[in-house]
C-alpha cells in the first residue's frame, strides 16, 4: 500500500514533473531546464556524451537550454516571435537561435551545407522539417521526433514515419510521461548503422533525478 501511494508522489517530485506542472515549463526538481521529451528519452539521452557534437533543432525552448549544456554547437529555429524574444536573452554563445516561418525557409542559407550529429523535430511544420532534415543529417548521427504518436498528416496517416521508412531508417520509440504533461506520449529516435548514440561505448548509469 505504501509503495502504491508513495511511488507516484516520488516520481512527480524526483523527476521535476511537479515543478514542471506548476511552472508550465519543462524543468527538473532543481528548476534546471529539461527537454519536453518523454522521461525515458530524457534519461536515455542524459547518459550520452555530446562533447564536440552539433545539434539542429526545429522548435526551440527548454530543450535548447538543455542541449546548450551538453553539445558544442546548437542551431535552433523558432517561429513564435514572443517565445523567440523571451528565449534569446538566456542563450550562451554556443547557441544560434533563428526566427523563421513554419516552413523554415532560411534553413539552407543559414546551414550552408553543414551537417549535424543530432537533429530534433519538435515544432514548426514537422513533415517539412523531417524532409529537410535528410539533407543535414550526418552519417552516424540521429534524428529525434517528439510527440511522434501524433499523425502530423491528413486522415490519420503517418507521413513522417513513412518518410523515414522509405529512406530505411531504424527507429526506437520511448513511451512515457513528459514534464508537466498529464497523458503519456512518445519520443522517437531515428538512426542508421553506426549511430554514435547506440555504440555501447559507455556503461549503463544509475539515473539520479
């Protein structure tokens, strides 16, 4: 009975779900930024080494601040002007935040042929971003799609899933709750052979929230 009653309370406190709910933004129990991915995805990524790695984000936010603490370079695109203005004041020099439209029309000009170790699709026109990600994904890297259980297409179709299947990506789905969210969701990791996130070079770590 104690386990049944205390476990949900402990989970909410230790993960920061309680504070995320109260603050209406993704944070851990100390108030530090978290991505708005599912907790299993966050825990998985938290064990990986991103030193020297580059990240391209479609949809900026708390995740931008989280990635900035781990990766050498973060390039983020955001279409919400109010959120763009609020976020850019808190970013370190390693982050380049670009205000754009939902079609990310500035992407090719800004990237100028660069490729990225991690590409995150968590906003804007997700299918457009998924399609464009193919040109900027680095061999051995990964593409992360948050809220991948959403159709993101007409008539209940999954065009993003079909797109990556067509290009023969493999996929791992991380199901679970996300910071401050009442219903479970899914964050998906797309990859091909020799993905650095799946090399197994590190040992499993004890997760401490």
